[in-house]
C-alpha cells in the first residue's frame, strides 16, 4: 500500500508537523522575548526551522500534486521552494553549530568569552552565513 502511505504522509502528517513546529517556535520566541538576557540566536534558529518545514511542506505537496497531474521537472515553483528549503535547513545547521561554538568559547574563557560572543557577533554571523549559503545556491536558481 505505498500509495496510501504517501498520501497519508503528504496530506496529513506533513501539514500537522508544520503546524506543530510553527506553534512550538512561536512559543520559543514569545517566551524568550520576555527574558532580560535573551539570545537573539534562538529566535534566528526558530525562524530558520519554521522556514525549513514550511518550504519543505510546499515542496512535498507540489511534488505530490505535480507528480500525479503534471510533469514535476517543469515546475519552477517546485524548484524554487526546494532550494529555499535547502537554504534554510543549511542555515539552521550552521546557526546551531555556531551556538554550540559560542557556548564553548564562553565556558573556556569566562571573562573574555561573553565580550567575544556578543549580540553584534551573532548578527554579523547570521548575515554572512545567509549571504554565503544563498550565493552558493544562486547558480542553481538562475540556470533553471
């Protein structure tokens, strides 16, 4: 029964997972913004994770619909949301790794670490990583 399993995944499980991730990340951002010493990096990770599941859900549904009705290879929207899902997933991985490195530096250097790994460094890292990942994926978007 592979067709029933695929339909169940595409039309029920994936959208429910999208809603669960969206609600969880909204709670993380709202609860975190109330804290005095809230790290902006947690909000960035929540945004990247939500964007990843959103674009991958659109990709899955469009692939399912286009695969049953049209040719998938000719759909530019399918190609675009697949690339956006890749970009945001890669950014989520990079930002989570940066958070782990940031925590390690703060533990190793308790006096100078917080100064090195401040909000300014986090914003610069987020912007640079977004530009680099997007520029890495840009040739695949322009060739199509």
